């Protein structure tokens, strides 16, 4: 279970009595986290800035009713995810992701792999092409349907534990796992498609 | 014996280190003589590794200031006391 740190407890108390200086502190502590999350979830700066404002406003408004059953950061992440999801749902619908089997390599009737899989995992960390590579990944993340994107961002980008992400998204562990796996498969496939069509800065597999 | 078909379903737990040791070892054995699955698993893990670097959380300083003053102003105007509410309803323009 999440225990609320003494620092957070003091901050919460001050926000509850509407101490103005606490607002500055809340923002210093959380703005980068919320902004990063909002950027990843919405995929564009303007939406992310709107999400950010809504989130802090909601936190300030609702702090009186915050029962401190989860940590302050889990609560704030939950608000941020919900605000971003509401925004994403207003956009034109993106269809569901294909099933796991269709996102992985093709398999023969005998259960053997039926295609050549390019290994693009050798990209040197400092390579100039790495930037380009990361841009492809960012674009692919933007193409993920919202329900998958939220899971992926909380787990793989923000690095939250499965338990924490479940609490924030109100999902069961199996549902979370399945969405995360499918999101990763989708991203891997998108990257593989890029690597196969125009290899960027990769070492030869036999080097 | 694991077949290529089984890898996809085990991959999430394999990458998270959640597989039972015996299954984990069996998967490793399969990867050691299946270059296709090995490339699949390596690129799946690389996707996870690269995703960590997507994290950027900078907020333009002017936005930070704007937001902070907006919140402080909102905070100052709430909660309204009974007196505030009566004054806003009946007292406008009288004094």
C-alpha cells in the first residue's frame, strides 16, 4: 500500500486550508511529471498545456475531498489520465488494435516462425540517427488508441508499477498486461516496418 | 518443447521477469536456436528500453507563471462565505 510521505501530508494540509504558497510548491513538485504525462498521452503541446491547467485546477478544487487512501502522486496521475482521456475521446475514433497474433511475426500451421525478423536492436546509443529513430517511436505512440496509450505511457514511459497503473486506470492486472503487451507489439512492429524499409544507422547483424 | 507459436503469449511475462524459472529457461533454450524468435524478443525488449527515453517534462516558464497566478487567484476567491454570497446577490452596486 502507498503510504503518504510526511512532506506530502504537510502539503495536502496546507492546500486544504487554501494556503497560497502551497500552490507554488505543488506545481514545482508535480508540473514536470504532469506535463510529461500529458504530452505523451495527448501527443501535442497545446492539448498537453490544457490538460495541465485542468489537472492543477481539479487538484486545488478537490483537495478538500481527497481521503488520502492513495499517495498524492497516484491521485494526481489518476486525475491527469482522466482529463487526458476525456480529451482523446473527443477526437475521431481510432480503431482497436489487432490481436496479439497478428501483431507478432507470422506463424506457420506447424507453429514455426514464417518470416525473417529484422533485428534492429543494435542501434548505438550515441548515433545521430537515434534522434530520427526516437521520432518514429513518438509518431507510433501517437497512433496508439487512447486506452492502449494510457497503459503504455504510465508503465513504459513513466515507469510506474503495474499495481500503481491499475489503481490509476481502475483496471485489473490481466487487463493491464494484455493492453500493455499489445501496445508494445504494435510499437515494435511499427519500428520494424521502418527498419525494413529504410535501415537507419544499424550495424550489420554479423558485425 | 516450446514452439515459435508460444513465444508471443509468454513475452510480456518474460520481459518483466515474471515467468517461472523452468519456463524462462525453456524459452531461453528456444531462443538460442531460433534466430527469428531471438530477433523478435530482442526488438520487443528494445522497444521497452527506448520508450523510457520518451520522457520529457519541461513546461514553458511563462505557462508555469500564468498557471500559478491563475490558481492562486482561484484559491483566493473560494470558498465563499455566507456573507460573500449574500453580498454578491444583493449588495452589488449599493456601496
